[in-house]
């Protein structure tokens, strides 16, 4: 389900607001109108979100410069997320992309502080204190993002520095560990200082774990094509045979899913799960009636990581491999996981 709406486009990047973000903003302004919180605070929060957007745009701008595709920027109550294509594994470029965000916050803080000093003698204390607060918030945002822990920008900078000295996967492992230790220390401090720290620590810990997984997957599978690991000797099933016969075949070959082929053409895919749904009395029903006809396929030259995305996104166990309109192989999630484990052991 799509929970965000597009508001405008900058630098060819669609900017989207998450629904929860809209609700939060409305809630804040409702509180301000009811004079539960000062209007000044509501405006400050809005400006902070604008800053978060500028922060993400800075990352995106530098990333675009290095040829990275930016799919969109989504604003959430916890901050912004720039969804990017593959970030170059060039440490120097990665550092520049990561540092651009916090650097922008420091520049905004600097400009606000100078404005504060210049306006101090001429305008009311109310507006100048507002500008000073805004400068302070930007410093806090910059420092927070520079924490050397994933998913913060500082975590990426740390990994890039480490990647100059060691293998990319090892650099990721090490910086993820640093991030987790950091989160544990933060959570422990939170017990004594402020409960909010525990929440941030949890956010960092989960983010570190996620970064570890995605980086591992993309670096372990990077460059491997479907044709390198697919099974070419595919066992297929005819749509015209009965469910009972198909089940017999499954027990014989011990695979859980089969492409359904008629006259060399792929008609569907049938899994053990589909067949086991059929009741005993209906076992003579044809495979054509129980197979899944929505076909999501891959090709021999497709990257395995793309095939894995298709599997995960559609909650599938296997994809038929099609070349020139013909079935040339099959690739399963189990095959991909096996290859990942193999590459992992090789990397050690
Ligand atoms: Zn950032």
C-alpha cells in the first residue's frame, strides 16, 4: 500500500510526504491553534522538516553528480529518506555523498547564527531567539547524523574510511559492529539519563542490522548473473495431467515448484502448496486449473540481485528463466541463499 503522496519535484527528484508526517504536522498546528504549544514551536518544527528535506537533497545532489539515480525523497516523522540506486563503491565518493547532508546543516546553522548576531541589536528578542534556536537545532542535527553508526551518515563515512584499508564486506561488518556497540552504550546511558536515548539506540541498532543485510546481499551477489547459478535441466509439468500425477512427479524429483509447459510455451507455475490445497475427491483436476498463471520471469543475463528482489517483492520461491520466448532454466530462492553462503565463506 502506498502511504505517501507526491508534493513536488526538485532536481528531477519527486518529493513525497508520508501520511503519518501530514497527520503529525496537522496535529502540531492543532495544538498551536488551541494554544497548548506556542505557535513559535510549531513554526520551528516545520522549518526543521524543511531543513531535513534540504539535508536529503544535498545527499541526492552529490550522488546525482556521481551518476546515482535518485528514485524519490520521502519525508517521515522520524526524518527524511532519499531512496537511491546503487551507491558507488568508491570510498571517496561515498564519503562526499554522506558528508553533504550534515555539512549543509552546519552551513545553515552558520548562516542562521550570523543572521542572529546581525539582527540582535535591531529586532525583538522574540525573533532573534527563534533564529538562535533554529541554528542550534541544525547543529544538533549535524552532530546526530555524524554519529559513527549505521543508519546515520557517520556510519557511512566510517565504512568508507575503513574500505580504503580493507575489503568492502569486512569494512561493513566492522562499522556495523561499531554502530551496535555505540547503540548498546547509548541505551545503557539512556537508563540513567533520558528514556529517549533508548529509543534512538534501538533505531540505530535495527538500522545497523538492516544495513548489514543489504550490503552483504549486494556485495556477495554483485556481478553474478542468473545464468551463472540457474538450473538448466528443468523438470516441467504439462497442464493437462491430473493433480495426483503431478504430486507423484513432485515426490519423485523432490522439487517444490515446477514450470507448466505446453508446446514449448510457459503457461504457468505450479507449486507443492498449490497441489496440496486440492481435496482428495478432486485429485483428477487438471494442473491447468490449479497453477498460478501470473508469470514473473527473469532472463539469463539479469543480475541475481534483481531476481532476488523480484522473488522477495512478490513472495515467490522460484522464477522461470526465459530466453527468446523459451524456458531455459529455473532459479530458486534456495539457490540464491546457497550461493550467498558460499560467497560468504569464500570472503573470510
Ligand atoms: Zn543524511
